[in-house]
C-alpha cells in the first residue's frame, strides 16, 4: 500500500465515522401517504366525519346526535352541542365548515358555531364576512382570548377550512405549575393564530387536577344552521 492510498483510506474512515453516527442518531420518520387532494385525510388520520354518518359522535349530554345529514355534510339543528366519542390530547385537526347562505342576524347571531379542542378551548366559527363583532369573538378567534391575525373569511354559504395544531397545556414537573399549551390555526390556508398560548387560571386548575389531559372534540350548536364536512384528526 502506498502512502498516498493509506492517507486516502484514513481520510475516508475519518469522514465515515461521524457520518454514520449522524445517520444513526435519529429514527427514520414513519411513511404517511398524504391525501390525493389538499384537505383530504392522510393515511394515519382518524376520520371523524366523511359525510356518511354520526358513528364517531354523540350529544355532549349523552345520546344520539340530533343534527341533520345533508349532501355529505352535517348541519346544526337546535338540538345541542355534539362531541366525539374518543378523547384527544395534542392534535392536528382539519375541519371544513360553511355559514348559512341565507344571511340572517348580525354580530354573534350570524352563522355562529365553534370548534372546541378538548371540549374546552374554542376556535370560533362565525360568518365574519362583512359582519362586525368583537375581535376575539370573530371567525378564527381563540374565543374570548385572542383575535385572528387577519380575517380570511369566505362569503356565507361557501366552504371554508380550519387546519389547527393544538398542543394541550400540561402539568409541570413540580406538580404546581402548568406548561402552557398552544394554538396554531390556518383559515382557508392563511395563518391566523401563530403559536398562541393556551393558559389561564381555569386551565391551570383543570390541568393540575388531571381533568384536562385529554378531551373530546366538541362542535357548538349556537342555534344557527352551520354545516360541517371532511373532519379528520391526527393525534401528535
Ligand atoms: Mg361560537
């Protein structure tokens, strides 16, 4: 072996060592097939509503869902909030909704509904197309907490999307403090909540008591015939 070849071999080994270490340091992420179109569920999602039935849902107060099924959508009737049978912690959620095409009422009385993560934290559903209300109560607001960054609403009757990343608040190591959660939300593809903090006195109490580790997804019946379709969730 010539000195030159030996030097090359040594250089090669020196390079391979760290590279192999680097490659082995992290697990390979699982393979997921994305939906065939934007908004369609990826292969690892739990489909909560595909337009066919309420098999994943029940009334918040128990019993069968009273909402209507119509043209592949669920429609709010005056029969109460509904919730998923399953409970969730940290999630990615996709949900599509439409305010009634026939415009009735104003402010909070127009196309009002809501998407509650863990049955606690509401991302507001409202017809906010040319409809003024208080900012932390308009469409896409973390209700009562944080207004959306912009109003990305479509016209009443048109389908709209929310893509939500929700990280639940969790108990801190000392058992007394709470690690805040967060909301990141896209409305019709537009970022409207950018890693907004989920915390507060009530939240702290619920988290520390263990009552807020997981919870169902709840959809609000506010008395307006809002429609929902294509709902899927990915526990994180
Ligand atoms: Mg609401």
